[in-house]
C-alpha cells in the first residue's frame, strides 16, 4: 500500500493524510476514514467528526482500501487464575 494523491474510487476504509500546505498549523497525522458509496467522508475539524462531505473537499494523500479486522470467534481460549 502506498500514499497517493488519487482520490478513492470505491467505498471502504482508507488512510488519509492531510496536506499541511493547505491548512498550515494543523498536523498531517494519518487517520482512517470510511468512504461511503456516494464518495463522502466525515468532515474533520479539530475536535470531532461532522456531517459527511465529498472526498473532493479533502486535500491530501490517500492509501487503501484497508480490510476490516477479522472478528475473533468463540474458539478463543480464556484463562482465569484462582487465588487462594
């Protein structure tokens, strides 16, 4: 997987890294964003996610899509320790 300025072409989870030249003073820390079927993503601000906006509003690099983690089944062994 490599960083690219090409916008996502299909729905899924993507890494996104803001172009710090567009918004000086804000960090370009990578985040995972979900791109929906209408190519909208949550609008980012400093404190929380807002209503979805078009991916065209995002100026930066993308990587992905990323597969979601697999769920652990009931075959996971749980250990417990008894104290006397």
